[in-house]
């Protein structure tokens, strides 16, 4: 049995993993022993120039990842922003529809008030020509000929289409006048077939030789072309209805409240009345100065002369006043003496009678 135990170790009586005296075979590690250190590799020569330090590749990769994350975050924010904007546009459309319904409602409610206002304005002669001439923008379009024509204007109306958005028309009512035969002139603004704003107006039937648009296109007395744009030239032009400021002023400013421009003339007339009285008083004082200047116009120093004259006048006036006072005193003394004389005469008479 012992022989078998010894034979189980390799048959030569040596422990496993231990080389024999001959050193044949590879060395086997015993349990708990350390492996032999590997042989050192020869150092590679360092190349001069760019040397990539450890970690730069990782940093570049990290930066690329961060950039990609930021881009993804921006894309998500843009998508969310687009969705938010679409919701706002949807609300705006709903609001526009509701506002349109409200505008239609109140447009109908305003009609009887506009009719009543027109009747009241008709009782004020020259209302519209006064309001137009007092308006800062519209007055620039009205020359002398237009002003004469506007004296025959009796009514102004602005009518919006039923859906309000699609357009409106401006109506000018005129009485019988020597310029044209029309009693109603209409200029209309609406959306064309392509959705582009267009305008059209009533052809004006001018009387012979009274076409104001032709007069403005002529030449003046010096042979220069007249470049002034009159009201009726605006009425007949349709070049740029999208940015027609005159139509917008008529629709949004003059038509809602023409009274404010008519009353400007009333307030100005009151102020001018005060100014006129002041000017008259000022003119009187100027006349007095002029008279004094005329009397002393032969002298070189007018101011000094006037002052001297004033002093002399004061002295003379003082002397005259003193003389007058002395004369009055003398007269009083004479009257007293007369009274005494009369008294003596009366006494003498009484004595004689006695």
C-alpha cells in the first residue's frame, strides 16, 4: 500500500510540479506561489511633434455626445414650441370668428344711430366741407376747386360688406352742382378673385369744362406741370388699393366721428375772436407811436426826441394846469366880490327906502 501511495506521486518519489535534477519540462507553480515577472520590452523612441496626451480622444468623444444631446434638446423644444404656436393660432382663429359675429351684431345696432346722425348733419349747412378742411390728412387733398365742390356735399356713408372682412364701400352724396351730374359717388374696396385687394369707383359725369381731374393734370400759369393730387384724382385712381391711406382715414377716422373735426372751426373762431380784439388794441398803440414818429421824423434820434417831447408835454401840461387853477381861483374871487357888491347895493337900496 505504501508503494502505491508513493507511486501515485509520479512513480519517481518526487512531488508534482518540481523539476528533476535534469531540469526537463516546464516549471509548474505550487499553490500560493507568485508567477515570474515578464521580460521588459525595449522602450520605443519618442517622436518629436504632436503628441496625443492620454484622455484627449475621450474628451472629443464626450464633446460630440454633448453637442448631439443639445441638438436633440433643441429639436424637442422646437417641436413643442411649434405645437404651442399652433394652439395659439387656433385660438386666434376662434377669436376672430367670435369678434366677427360681434361686429356684425353691433354693425346692425349702429345703423339707426348713423341714420339719425345724418339727418341732424343735414340741418347744418357746410358741415362736411368744414369737417374735411379741418382734417389734417384730408385737407391736403382738397384744393380750391374741390372745396367749391364739397360745398354741395350733403352726406357721407361707409358701408361694410356683410362678412366685414371682404371689403367696404364709401358713398359721397352731392346736391345739384355745376361740376358733375352724379348725385352719388361710390368708391369700393374688396378682395379680387386671387384674394388680392382691388378697388373700383363710379365714373364721374363731368359737366362741360368742369373736369377737375383734367385741370389738375394740366399746367399752371408758368408752364409747369401740376403735380398736386386732388380729392377727385384719388377717387378715380386704383393703382395701390392695398395701402390706400385716404380710404382708411375716411373709414376709420372721419366716418366714426366727424363732429370732432367740425368743432375745430368753432373753437378756432372763439380763439380768433379773442386774438382779434387783442390785435385791435395793439394796432391802436402802434398808431400812437407812429404819429409821434411822424411829428419827429426830421430828427435823427427819434427815441430821444420822443422822450424830450414827453417831458416838455408834461411841463406844459403842468403849467397849463397851474394856470387853470389860478384862473379858477381868480374867478371865484371875482364871484365873491360880486356877491359883496351886490350885498352892498342891496343894503344901500334898503337904506334909501327907509
